[in-house]
């Protein structure tokens, strides 16, 4: 069995534990002297940044890698609100002992993706897509659904990303939306008659939220 895909143990590991883990890893994995290149063209790919020092090969479990990637200073400084909201959803998992709490976790996961969508749109030269983006971002009532916002970015940079990477991201976004709806439809019992909402449904959504953010961030890093 692939150990990197094994199920995580139900233990609480908040931001303090993640930082403690990363403190030992940065010394081994950091890559000093990384070069950053500024791309000013509104139609070019977003500005390049140093690569994350967090590598998937350093972890036995994919869940640990995703958490460490999001907790890394580079990601947190670029998407602070998205990381903070995702961390709330993650830590809520360990006291989710009811249907209502699992549904609340789904909302926190959506909030994290919404924040990630907003920060990505702000960073990825949205003027190349719509000259009115600054006004739209300032008006929360007209902000796009996180799926629509993220899809608009990946679609705009399809040529730079390549067909395979674009299709991968589109598939991840579609599956994330399906996972979210599978939980949220339990808000009204009439929409899911005879179906039970499990803790694993919330855990799967939270981890897949992390996976989507990591893969999109890596694509534009």
C-alpha cells in the first residue's frame, strides 16, 4: 500500500504543531538564493515567486504534506486569510461530533476557498480578464463564486499553464464543488432523505480544499 495515501490519525495538531514541524524542515529543505522574476504584462503569467521549501517526497502521508505546504510562510504570506480559514476548518474537525458541526465545517472550507479565490484574482493580473475587476473585488456583493473566480484565472492563463495542467485544475475544481454540495445538501433533510452525513465527509472536503489550493498555487508559483 502506498503509505503516502494512508488515512491520517484523528489527532489535534494546530498551528503551533505545524510550525514546530516546519522549524526542523526549513533547515534541510530551504533553497537559499532563489530568484524571483517580475512579469508585468497583464496577459503574461503571474509574477514568479520562490518555490515552496515544502516537498511532497519528505512526507509519508499526503495529508501531512498538504498541511505543511499551507502552513509554510510563503503560502501564508500570499494567502493569509485563506490559510487562516482553512486552519479553522481543520481544527473544527476534531470536535465535529454532530451533523450540524460537519455542515459548519463545510461552510468554513468554502470560506477558505473564497478567500483563496479573491487573493489569487488580486495577484494574477485580473485586468487582463476584465477592466472592472478592481471595482468588483471591492464590492463583496458582486464577487464571483469561488469556483467561478478560480476557473476564470486558470482559463485566462491556459496557454501558459498548458492543456494538461489546465484540465487537471478544472477537474479538481469540479470535484471540490461536488464534495461541497454533497455535504451542504444535508442542511435540508428533505434534500437527502435516508442518507447519513459522516465525519469522513467533512474530513474529505477539508483535505480536498487544501489539495485544490496547493495545486493551483504550485501552478502559478
